[in-house]
């Protein structure tokens, strides 16, 4: 279990370092090199992880955990947790796709490794897979209606308790909390279009290709 970039919480960092060294030394545009990495990383779940992080504009990308079996035979997988900075009012407009594929690093001070992302995106087939999977998620997992429905369910679940909470602790008023919910609704509605623009801008996609990915806007 690795925290951040290379802090081993259990086991050893050695196997992951060896993988990163391989990616640095081999051109993943060559399929045999890409396949070697794909045998050691759960590529599908790695993709799902970073689509989710970037769509939700989680700026705390360095707060990260990933793991594999101790015998070194299992694939590396990433754990989605701690989304305190997701859909945050001061940062939800940021292009977070660019962030996690920045060769200089991601997270605070660009201090977290992007070696895997930079390597994978050298592979044209993978880049297409990522782009199309991103658009698929936007039409399924992250539709505005679906996210607003989930938000409403979460608010309804704690609404009565928030009245008591605000009265007890006085850290904020109940009306302030309600205003925060309204702002979050606005962020959810706006984030979809920002993300679509980020996808086009980051990968320099043509209008024709965008029309294929988002036919409802064609």
C-alpha cells in the first residue's frame, strides 16, 4: 500500500519503483511496452479513477493511495477516497485533466508523480480509449440530472439533523448550509460543460470528433 508518491504504508515501494523506472525507459507508444505495463496496472480502473478525480475537479490529487498484492504478482489498483476538495467553489472551473498528465507532476507544488499518465498517453490507442471513456462517463455516471438526484437524496437524509447540528454548534446557520447546497447545485450544473471544454482543449480535439462524442450538441 503506497501513500502519495512513494511512502509505503505496508510492504515495500520497490516493485512500484521498478514499474516507474520501466515506464521512464521505454516508449509506451510501442504496443509491447504498453502491454508490459498493462500486465502490472489495472488500466481500466486506473482510467476510471482519474476520470473521476478530474471530472470532480479534486485539486488534492496528491492525497492518494494505491496497492497491489505483497507477492508482487497482482496488478496495481488505486483507491478513491478523501474528496473534500472536489467540486469546490473556488476551483471547480479548473482543467484537472491537464493537471494529472503534466510531465512536471501533479498536486501541490507538482510534487506527485505523473510518470504513469505521461507514459500511457504516448500510446495512441490508449489516448483514444481514455477520451471516449471520459465522454461515456459524462453521459452516464456524471450526467447533471443523476448527480443532482444523488445530491438531493444526500441532503434529504441529513436535513433534519442539520437543523439540530447548526443550533447545537453554531459554526454556521441552517440558512447558510442551505445556501451552500444551492451553490453546489450550480457547480454541478456548470461542471459538465467545463469538463467537455477541458477534454477538447487538453487533447486538441476537432469539432467533428467532439460532435461524435457529444452528438446532443451537434
